[in-house]
C-alpha cells in the first residue's frame, strides 16, 4: 500500500489558502499550549495532545502564527472542512481553550456554537474534560456543567456553549467562536450574529469545523464555495483561512488510495476497517452511498440519501434512434411546479422489454440567468443545445407547451397525458378540449410508489433508456425519496434540495405506461380513475 500511496499527490486532495510568512514564536506558543492538553476519549484518553504533523503544520501554525504588522492575528475566519473521525471535536476544543486561557484577552468571550443543544455541547464537553485533566487549568478556572460554561477568574473570561435553539444572541462580544458541524445550521442567523458582534476585539477568531453537507443553499456551502475561490486565488481575502480535505466528486470513491489522501488521520488515529465496511455496503445499497461520500470522503452531495447511483443511471442511457419511435404509442405526463420556475413533459414509450424516455423542459426566458445562478446549472447552455425551451417573459407560456404537445402528437401517438390536478387546471382543460385523454395522477404514496420502485428496478436492468438527457440527469442526481411505514416510496420535492420536476413527470408517465402494459388495455376500463 505504501508504494501505491506515493503515486497520489496529497496536495490535490488537501487544499489550503495561500500562506504568508509565519511568526514561529506565536505559532510555537499555540502548539506548546495545545500539546500540554490531554486527550479525553478512546485509546488515547489521558495521553498528551501531541498534534499530528498535518494538524500542527496545516492548521494550528498558520492560524496562530500568521500575523499583521501590529502583531495581531491576520485571520479572522478559519474554515476547516475534513471528513468524519479526523479529530474535529478535539481540535476545536483545543483551539477554544487556547483562546480562553492563553490569548491575552481580558473579559474574553469564547463560544461553542452549533445547530442544537446536544451538538453545541459536544465540543464544550471535550474542552471541559481537558480542563479537568490538567490541574493548572482547573486551578485557574471553574467548569459549570449545568450552564455549559468555563469561567476564568484572573481575566474574567468565559467559554459558553450555545445553539440556534437559544433565542437572540444580541449583546455578545466574542473573542472566539467555534462553529461545530456548520453544515447542519438551519439558517445563517447564528453565524451572522457572531460574525457581526466582535467589532471591539483586537483579533477575534471564528473557526468553523465541519464535514460536507448536501444543502447548497446553506451558510456552510456559501463558505465552502468562498473557501474554494480563496484557495484558487479568485478571491483575495487575507483575513480568511481555509483547509479542505476531500476526494473530488468525479474521482473513484472506491479507491482506497484516495481515502488516505482525503483523511489525514487515516493510518494514525483514524482506522480503515470501518471505512471498508461502509464502502462495501454503499456499493450494494445506493441509499448509503451519499452517507459514505459525505462523511468519509467529504464530498458535497445533492441530497442526504441518494435514490440512484449515477453510474447506474448513466449505464441505462441507451442508444435508440428517435426515428424508431415515430408512430409508436407513448404515455405522457406533465409536471408544472410553478409558472415562474421550470415545467417538464415526459413521454414514455414501451419498447420491447424496455421503456424509452423523452423529456422536454420549459423555463421563462427573463428568469433563466437568475435561475442558473440559483440552481448552479447552465440553463442557457441547455437552451442552446435544445434541452430546455425558453419562453418569452417572466412566466412560462403554457401555450408553448400546448403547441409542443400538438407537434409531438403528429410524430408519435400520445395515448394519454397524466397530470397533477392541483397544478394545471386551465392547460388540462385546453388539452382535453383538443381531444387528449387527460388522466389525473395523485402525488401521494398510493399512486407514486409502484412506478418509483419500478423505475429504479428498470434502471438497474438498463431497461429505462433516457438517452443521456443532461437536464434529466441533473434532476435524477437531485432526487431523494421519502418512505412511509409500509415501505411505500415517492420522490420528495421537500427533501430534494434541487429540482426534480423531470423525474416526477417521468415516474408519472411510467406509471401510466406500466398500467396499460400490464392489462393490455386502459386501466380505466377495468377499475376507473385512481385519485389517490
């Protein structure tokens, strides 16, 4: 293994902002203080906190040893994003105690901040245990477990654990803040309060130590994106420090050599056996893949639980020529989430023992650039390539959808069009008036579960041919399903942070196609309309 590891350039996977000259005396002081602490958990409990080379040289020395001309610390924000079980909590606790005991700050206020009370207490509890394990620290202060505080007598300084659950934090004047697992913060309010509250301090420091998340509209992703720009030199911010360890999304997540690159503690105090076990499970169960990639490879994923492995999706693209579909029966479905958003039409063709899928998307032309920035996808490129149709104005022109359906029906035989009766009353009436069989399709588990499960089964068997549509691929990658107590499943627009309209339309159309194929005639001839 060591021979193979030499082929991996760790710098590609362990990223940091450009560094200036380090004041060795200031850096040595921080390292000396932290090395005097003791570990509190597991096999290392009671042993001295000897920093690993990556902890010392990549984090502690740059943060505390990079100074301004007046001797104050240069960095005001330190964003540290590393995989699970690489010592985040103990590192954060050690930094917090350095700021509390050895920063020369009178009336210092140091905080451990997190999304909820339990999470906020994790770093604090480690810090409290470190204080109790070192007599000189315990003599200089007092740990108050009931209120999650450590009070220092001589400097009148305090260290507290707080969470987003606690009301307003107005009035705080932090000299240091440790944000634990920033990716689970419910919003940016707590971050903003602390970031705007330390204006009278000489060298306030906010440290965010987190793993990757999946909500790309969160404060954590905002900092992640800012950090990457700072690392690349796109953003010039001398007060911002970043250290990110990860395996890029496009690389092979099963390659153990890359695990070592992204997990600096692996082979030291981080064990590989657990990683191997979870990786083996993730290969078999797509729902576990995102868990492994987020927590162990520090990859930002599209959702908490992946519905389909994208390698499975890509393998089912197929190569059917569109001319082969002309004149064939197909089953359509429309998903119109909002007239200002994106609309989707799916056509599903029974094709031998497979199904071929065609997708069409509409977006308001005036909103296209704004949506590209918000959704972080190239709608303009997709529009030029013909995968998205932009209609004039700031709302979708439903007449354009009607016209497209008319054109498609001249080429293919659209047997029926499924629709969510809550979303498109006028268009459905217009289509019905034009002679199309319109079928209300419920969005609950009763209607969506069977085709959702069947879609995944078909994908695994390479029998749902989607022709590699890039918009649909993006939505498939976004899709997260929810499940009820009976094991029924359906795609969830609430849990899926990004757009999944095309997948919803596909599943609806597939449901109608399957119903016809299983009976040999319209399901409504046998049992009527399902309004579940």
